[in-house]
C-alpha cells in the first residue's frame, strides 16, 4: 500500500512539474513574444498618428493605440499571474506580495500579509507548489467567500514554515464538500502540499469564514 502511495506521489509530482514548466514557457512567451510584438505595433500606430492630417483619422488611430495599450497591460498581468518572475529571483514571500497587489487590484479584496521570523530559502520547485496552493486559496475566496478582507500570515520557524489564510467570509460546511474527490480544488491543494512533505488543513464555519493552514518542513531540503 505504501509503495502504491509512493508511486502515485511520484506520478503526481512529475505531472505537476511538467505542467509548471509549460506554464512558465507560456508566461515567458506572452511577455517577451506577444507583448513585445504588440508594443511594436503600438509604436507604429503612434508614429502614424503623429503624421495623420485628418482629425477623424487621428482619433481613430488614437483609439486603436489605447486599445493595444490596454491589451499589453492585460497580457503583462496574465503573465505575472501564470508565473511571477519574482518567484525565481526573490523567492516565495516576495512572489506572494507581488501577486497580492495584482489580486487586490483585480478583485478589490484587501489581503493583509504579515511575516514573522527569519525567512528561509526554499527550493524553486517547492516554492512554486506552495505558491499555487496559496493562489488557489485566494481564488476560492474571490469566488465564494463574499469578503473584502483577508489575513495571511507567514510564520518562519527553524525547521518549518507555517502559512495561515483567514477570509472572515460567509464560510461553508466542510462535511458537504468531498475533499477526497480528486477533481475538488480542496483535494488538489492538499495533494500538492503532501508532495512537498507538508500538510494543508482546512476549517470553516458558516458566518465565521474559512481558515487554511499550511505547514512546510524546511530542514534537510535539497
């Protein structure tokens, strides 16, 4: 049974890693490929606008330029959401702070993030996994919690990182959600944390909100 569980975890880990590599590639292509091409088109339109004589033509080109500018911004935001550059360069905590700014501007939900203790270095693969779990938790809050305030804590111990996310929203009855169903978002969060050697615990009460607690071992990590 243990061998079967270990094999399942290896397969899940491989699938998730492969998915993340593809997401990273798409994010890079959006930012450096599509985004740069649109920027070149924008520059061309601005040049045409400066040489246009007819007022209606100037207005038309300006409107097209504004539309492309908006599209460029949306692509940049999508690229960051898919794979924040800071996740690789600055680590999990900085990536989370960067994502929260995007999250708040998109959904209008204020996320109060606090970090206590000395931040530890986490391997990129593990950081991505934990980031995805936090991202899924925040996405669920935006969809279901009916709240405007979230409290997130990073607590760094010598051998473990604990993350808590409290939404103070309308809550739900955990017994009515099958967390063992593989298609469930809650099950996916728990599965991802198990692959890191960590845990994900979810508790909720109607009218009081939902609390998600993540724990990640930090010692002896390769």
